[in-house]
């Protein structure tokens, strides 16, 4: 059997794969299944007594406190609804700081003591769960011996049924906190931050004269990029299987340079996968809307319609796990790693966000009259201040070992956090800085209004792919997040820094008005001062260019290139003060998040380096040695045949021998680098060591291995190649 038998078998298997038959019955109306598995407001309206429904709806829509008296009634209705659909178990679902999803399943069954059992679901079990928390990262918040954690029902994120052929489960989205109340997840701080932002936004709305002011929320629409790679390939690549990215692999002769994949026809097998996932997402009430190919071969994107940030974040996590499990059914592996293939575009997650409420709408929508525009500009100015002051924190929320391969690599925005406003908005702020905007660049919309602020048209701005934070007509798009990351982390910081900026603006306007300044003049003054102090964060040029890096430095903008540079942003006095002032993180929580960030980074690179050494030693070196032996045999056979010297060519033998020596040296060097980690210290020092000593040793080893891939006989090579993985569908 040849070494590449596994590879050939994989290719044969894949070529024989046909798109599975459609999973939906043609008579089924897509619209009819939307939300079918969700215990939604409309289900509650049908099943709950009127007063109970009203109370729950108020909690969901207006953020009012949940009346504990209604919990039993809701729980019982939920259980009946679920059991009618074949559900036997329930699970509190939460998102610990590993970035994964955790769920603990319990049965509705309660033994009653006489040998029989009843099916029961009490309010208190709906509201609170108590999973053993010792195996979730906590960054030193709890000692393991008292590892108790609590999950608490997030009423605003509806319960849903996760279908499984062997029995379905009622899933209850929850928060996850320690016994002493510290957040051990991403959702708890998101809800806290959103409340803080809401309070300050309501103050600003009040100043603009709104009367019926609703609870304010943040909205989030994530665009998710991913790769679909055949399971047969992934299973024969330990690096992809375990680390989610290839640690070896020579560039294919054809890459993405032709741009022929982007928005191209979607391959049939992939389309079948997309139909199947969308059907599952629809049932779960996840509004999957847009789908298309992405830039790299084998890469695709899905964008659900925006929702409230906490719901969008739950849905986003659910989308990722749904994609992973449905991909397997189709013979694919769904990769969310930020950079699965070196030299090929990686995957990001664009976090589109805005702020608003039911009564006053989206505050990032330019209004139809000067008054609404003034309010719109105030919210934009708040973002400018927020991002300028706390760019480091934003950078932090997207820091991970995976995303480090992507940021600033001319496929994703640089690690420097700046804002792209587009020509029109940039021009308006320019004029404000000079003493007042009276005209807008857009032709035909010029309006010299009472408020001396122009009427703006929507969507006047151009797109800018190189900016991490871009205004796109009625929202901002944070484009630097990695595909594997939760949207909750950036949304926590976005809400918190907006709370600070809106607080500042409200206070300025209130003080000025109290001192006798006319309202419009006060607004104008605060806008002008924000542009003066924070305008440096606005950049409409090419974020990929070298000049920008130099200019950003002059402007005093941070360039936190790697995760190791970004993590300490948690610990600055400014960050700690900000989080504690708005009740988002206590000092202990901030420190625990820092520690977990360091831990995750070190673990990721440690696993990758183990895999690199193992694959080099057990797969690549043997292939190279066999090739070398074959060539040596060939040379001696030719010599023995008494051929003229000119017919005995040793070039290939020498080349492979040289690389074999380098490969052995590379393996030894990587092992030495790893051994050195023991002396590097702990915490961030250890992380820095992994970045500066271990990662480069991995890369040097890879370079040699990839060169070998280019010369070793194909039938001796057992790892599926880039070409095969990216182009065979
Ligand atoms: P593009 O690729 O042009 O950026 P997409 O349609 O792929 O656009 O994705 C845009 C995302 O932005 C979608 O998830 C969409 O729902 C979301 N979005 C649109 N309006 C808002 C808004 N006001 N707030 C937050 N997200 C929004
Ligand atoms: Mg986008």
C-alpha cells in the first residue's frame, strides 16, 4: 500500500459524493417553519393567562424585572408545549469563556417515591440552574473546591427546542455566574453593559425632547465567514482536526488570485448544505438571510438579519454549532478558524451594530430633518469619542491566537482601531469643527436649517474594506472580529464605551443649558469639542498602507499587533475605572478575564506546537526519508549499470538530503523552544515567549516541510494537499 492511499481514498470518496437529496418536502412553506421550535412571544400569548403574558412581555420588551410569581406558570406552559413536541429533557444553555457552548441536560421526570414518576418543570428550575462549574475557566475567581456556578434564565432570549433523532431537548438560554455573583460568561456583562448604555442614551433622548422614551438596546447583525472542507480530508489532517488550521501545506499552483470564487455559482453539494442549515436556523427563529461564496476557494458567508445584541449573540453561537453538526451530515467539516490555510484569505465575522428602541427607532439613521440629524450626529460623535478613547479595549475584544494570523495581513483591517465615516459624514464633521455645518456634500439635500445642521441622505458613504470600524449608512460595522469569536465580547465593550460617551455628552449639554446656553448651540459646541479632541480616530484612507501605520503612530493611535500586546488593556487604570463605573466588570472580573485570555492563548499555541512537532516527525520526515532512499537507490543502480557519469544525476538526492537535515534541525529547534517555556515565567511573560520563540520555530519548520512537499514523490505524501482540500468539492 502506498503512503498516499489514504489521500486517494479520500478523493475517491469525495468524487463519489453526490449532493444529498433535498431535505425539505416541496410542499413545506419556508415561512411556515420559521420559529416553529421557539417558545416565542406569540406562543406565550396563546398559552399563558393574559396577566402572566403581559408581565413576561414587559420583561422582554421593556427590560422590566421578572415577577417571580409568574415563573411557575411559564415553566409549566413551556413544559407542556415542549412535551407535545416530543421533548423529554431540558437544558440551561450558557456560553462560558472558552467561547464554546455548554449545556447540562436534565429530565422533566421526577420520581414521586411510590415507584412512579411525574413530569414536572418548576419555576425555580426554569429560573436557576446549578451546574458544576469547576471545569469552566474562571481566571482565579473561584477555587475549584468551591466550584459552584449558577445559571440564570435570560428571559429576553426565548427558549427553543433542539431537535435530535434520539429525543429533543428544551434549551433555556441563561447567564452563568459564580456563587459570589461574578460573571463567568459573555452574556452577563453584555446585559449589564446594555443597561448602562440604555440609561445614558435615555438621558440624551430626553434632552432632545422625546417624551415616551423606551428602554434602549443595541442591535447586532453578524456576517459569518466559514470554510467547508471535506471530512475525508480533515480526518486525515491531524492539524485541521485538532487545531482547526493547517500547520503545513505548500501553496497550490492556483490560489484565489483569479477572484473567480467570490459571488460565483455555489457548488451543488454546498447548496444542499446551505438549504439544510437554513431550514434548521429558520425553525430556531434565526433569521438567516444572505448567503454567498467568499473570496477564498471553499469559503462562504452567511448573514442573519440583525437582532438585539444579546439575542443576536445567542443566535450566533447556535448558528455556529448548527453549522458544525449539519456539515458533518453532508460529509463536510465546517471550519470557523480565522486562518485555516496560510496564504489564502482567512475568515472574519463582521459585527454590524446600531442603537435604538421601539419608539424612537434607530439612532444611527440620518433623519429627515435638521433636528433628527442633530440627534444622529450626537450618536455618531459618541462613537467617535468612544472608539478614540478606548480603541485598545475594542482591539482586545478581537484578540486571539487565531485572529493574530489575520489582522493586518492585507485581508482584514489592521490592528490599529480607526473609524471610517465616508466622505459625506466626514465633511459634515469637518464643518462642525470649523464652527458649524450648514451644507451637506450630497447634491440636492442641502438644507440650511434652524439648527444649522444639514439634512443628510442615507448611504452616501462609500465602502471601505480596510477600516476596522466603518459607517455604512445606518449602522457601524466592526470588521476586525475573527470568525471563531463571540460577538458578545465586542458588544460588551461597544455598549460600555458608548455609555461613557453618551454620559459625557448628556452632562455637557445639561451643564451648558443650565448655564443659559441655547440647546442647539450647546449641541453644536459638544459636537465641535468631540471632533477637536477625538477627530484623530477618523481615517478615510487605505488602512493597509504603510503610510497609515506611520501616520497612526503620529496621531497617537495604538497599534496592538498581537494578542499578547492587547491583553494588558484589560488592566489599565482607565479600563478598570470605566468598567466599574458602569457596573460591567468588577476589578476581580477584569483580572479573571485577563488571566483567561492569557491561558487560552498559551494553550492554543502549545497544542499547535505539539502537533507541528508530531506531524513533522511522524509524517513528513518518514516521507522525505523514503524519497531520499529511493533516489539513493536510483543513483547506485545507475552507477552499477556502468552508465557514463553524465547520466548519473545526484541533484535531487542532494536537494532532498539538505532538506532532511534542515527538517531534523527544525524539529530539534522546536522541541528546544518548547522546553524553554518552563523558564519563561508565568502569565503574560509565558504568552510572550510562545509568541516570540515557539511560533517562529513552528514557522521555520513549516517552511522546510513545505519545500519538501514540492519535491517528494506524490505517492509518498500522505497529507491531503491545499489543492485537493480547497478545490475538490
Ligand atoms: P454587506 O456584506 O454589504 O456588509 P450584508 O447584507 O452581508 O451586507 O450584511 C449586513 C448585516 O448588517 C446584516 O446582518 C444586516 O442585518 C445587518 N444590519 C443591517 N442594518 C443594521 C442595523 N441597523 N443595525 C445592526 N445591523 C444591521
Ligand atoms: Mg459587511
